[in-house]
C-alpha cells in the first residue's frame, strides 16, 4: 500500500511550470547568458521528484517558486522575467491542497524574506538614509 501522494492538480501545475520554462530557455540559451538561463531553469523540476512526499513537495514548491520569482524581478533587465509564469505556477501548486498547505507563519517567513531583502537592497543605495 502506497503512502500519501500529492494531488493530481499539484502535479499538473508543476509539470506545467517545467513546460513554461522551455520558451525562456529557447530565448535565453542562444544569448550570451545561456548558462545563467539554464541554471535558473533547473530547480523548477525538483518538486517533480518529491511527489511521494507531500510536505516536502509543498515546501520545495514554495521555496523554489519564491526564489524564482525574486530572481525574475531582480534579473528583469537580463531577461529573467521570462521565468515569472513558472514561479507563479509553483507557488499556486503549493497552495492547491488544503491538507498540505503551509502554515501561515511558515508561508509568511518564506514569502517575506525576499521582500525584506529587496527593501534592504533598494534602501542601501539611497543617499541620506
């Protein structure tokens, strides 16, 4: 008898996130930043290997989705904004199943850390602060 698995909707969203990375790779690999695009795309497939462990799957989706979204915003000029759809799909996949949904405090911690880092970086270069 098999243990708990993630729901089909979560798996489908994760597969869709991996497929959503393909156009970004098609655009980025021929450019001079091909290695950067490749290294950015690789973590999106990690949750697919954790489908037999729902809690780890959800945490991987939240952490990778948040990191990818943060990197997409920070690297906007380099074309990393092409990874925003994949990041959003990973974040949505984490919150589909109410049984494995991350707690409020855990979610705020993971989602708030990049926000705080962005504010600190933005204020770092402000004269007079």
